[in-house]
């Protein structure tokens, strides 16, 4: 790591790092344990592009609608979202704390002739370097960090004035526990057991408070629903389980 941090201020959870290290080689297997992420990616990329084009007044119908934007993908994993955004024309910086994820993401980007900058570094370290981006993608990460408030604060610092923050996560509700953990991990076995911990699911109001502390305001939000029969994912006004927030500095 570029900078050392005390355990008290680090958002890294060693157990989460070990879990995703073991799964790293399966990132690009669309029928493997990350298939829900591939399905979700199809939905969220469209949502992200629409919001970015609307806010920055870009042509959504252009071949490369995100050209000219500098985007940070936090917790990039194997590069699924980073590649989709890069294909839209954006300059992408993908970061992760799992070394094997970064290696796999870099290798896959090279195979697809995509110039994506991948780096094993934390959001906290990057913020200390004074980096800023037009948009920060914080997708399916906040429910895995050890210290939510410090992590979100660091992520907020990475958004330039006038820029956007995207957060996708799971609500801390009884329904979310039944669907995201009992249903997805134990009954349907869509995800490996232990992927999620219910106590770490943040409520939208909790994230809004952390965003507001750093002068970011929510400009859009949406729930995400999954059809268990077709495995199709769609946007919904209901945010009791999966949801996405867009905030502007």
C-alpha cells in the first residue's frame, strides 16, 4: 500500500479480502458465482450512463457518450463495471484491495484492448493523495467495509465540485435479510454463503447523512428488483431491498 493506516481507521475487512481472493479467478465466468453481478451490471450501466449524460449534458445516443469524463470505480473486482464504463468512452481508474482481482482485471482489459488504469489501493489512501474525479462509482462496496463512516467520507473527498457519486447497496430491512441472505445464499444459492452480513447493510437515510456531511446531496435514487424465475433485474421505486443513490457535490 502507498500509505500506512492504523487498523482503527482502515475500512479493510481481512475476512472480506480473503473471501474475494478465493473467488477472484471466477469474475468473468458469467455462469459462475458472480452471475448476479453480471446481470446487475447490465442494469446499472444503463442507469449510470443515463444519469451521467443528463448531469453533464452529454449525448446519450453517441457512440462514446462518456468521452471526456474521468471516473473512479471503487472495489472494481475483476473489472466488470470498469470495462463497461470504459467502453462508453470514459477514462477509468479502477481500484481494489485484492491483488488477484487487480491482476485479473488488468489482464482482461488488455485482452479487450481497453486502456484502464487498475491499482491496488484503498479509497482512503487515494483521498489522501488529493485525487478528484468527475464521477465515483461505489457499487456493492459499502456493505462490505469495516468502518462505513470513514470509508464514505474518503469516497466523498474523491468527487470533484460538480461531480457525482453513485452508491449501490442493500437496505437493512427484514425483507432484505429474507431475500438477499436467506433466499439468495441459502435457498436459491445464487451467492456463496457468507457473502453478506445483514448488520452491515446501510439504510438510505444513513448514507444520505454521511453524504450531506461532505456537502453532497442526493439527486436521484432507485430500487432494484429481481425476478427469481427469470433472473431478470429491473428498476423499481421500492428501495426496501437493493437500491442505488446518485449524489452531487
